C-alpha cells in the first residue's frame, strides 16, 4: 500500500542544519546492510538535468529502509514525468496521483540528501556501502552523484559510499535473447509479478523489487550453471560495480553536464 512519508518542509536551509544531520546515533548493525538497493524518481530524463523527487532505499537483508520526498527547486514536473511516476508538483506542494491526489510531505533537497548520507553511514556500520540501482550507470548514479556535488555533500558521500552496481548490465549479458530487459519485463520473466502488473514507480517499492530481482537472477544463474556458478550474490554484484570516480568520468556524466540548462 502506498503512503507518502510524513516529513516536515524546511524552507530555509543553512550550514548548521546540514551539520546537525551528521551525528552519531545508536542503532543495530547488520553485516549485509552495507549493500543497499535504491531508486530515484525525478522530474525528467537525464538530458533535462532533473530534480530528484523521491529517494527510496532498502538494505539487502531488509533490516532498514529510507524513503524521502524532495522539493524540486529548479525543474517542474511535466506531463511526461507525471505519467511515468505519478508525481506532480503544483502550487508549492508535491502530490502522488493514485485514485485521488495524496499530499507528499517534502524536505529541501540538501536536507534530504544529507539525511540519506547519514542513513548510509549508519547502515554501513563502519564500512562504505555499495549502492545498487537498475540502470544506475546511465541514470540513478549520475543524478545522485551530481546532486551530492551540487549541494556540497561530495566528501560526506564519498566517505560512506564505495560506488554503484548495476544489475541491468547483468541482464543484458545473461539474457540477451529477451525482447526487453527493462526491470518490469525482467520481473515478469521471473514471475515475480504477473504479466498484468507494472512497476509502481514508487522509489521504495521499486528498490525492493530490484532486491528481489537481483537475488532471483543469482539463484537462476547458479542453478543453470552459467558463468556465475558458485558466486554469492555479493560477488555477483561485484562483477557489475563502478566507483564514484568511475561514474564522474563516464560519458553519461559528461553528457548530463553538457545538456545542463
């Protein structure tokens, strides 16, 4: 069931507010939590230099999750973006369109990003996390890295994140015969959703779907004795990993800056 996060908008952000987010907190730590599946919902495609509308993330072992809606500062939602993610920004408020409009409580983007970095630090428990997203190398990793840089959070982000993994690359390599390797198509191929269902395009739900899909791909490839026979799911993801530095020197990253308005 979809619910919007109950967050409070912070219209004026200063350095002290950002600094206050990075504090030591007590929580339980789990060894597999350093693998985090995540998804972004945005105001548009990469070539529009979009704003982030939602960050959804979940640890590999389901011990913790992160779900925040961000207020767009520069880019409005469009008919095309709303058709994809059902999010619309009107008169200073963000809504999720389901059977009716649901108000999503938002935070300023620099606050939401700083809170995400702090959450990653906590679930990493002293180790840098590996962020996993479908099409990460050509979208989610590019957008997230750019926004961290834009809001002066690059060093904090680098201290908690070792890089990104992209299961889409595995799908292209291992399932080249399939007509489509979009995430929803792969979910249907493995019967994780019915052929009548589609992705929710709610970031937290899509992040959990990717976790399920990744584990299923590892299971099936081990069973079928392909190139990944005997690999753990961590080793499997490691084959499709790039560092933050790799992302920042990629063609997609430079392309996104060249199209920036």
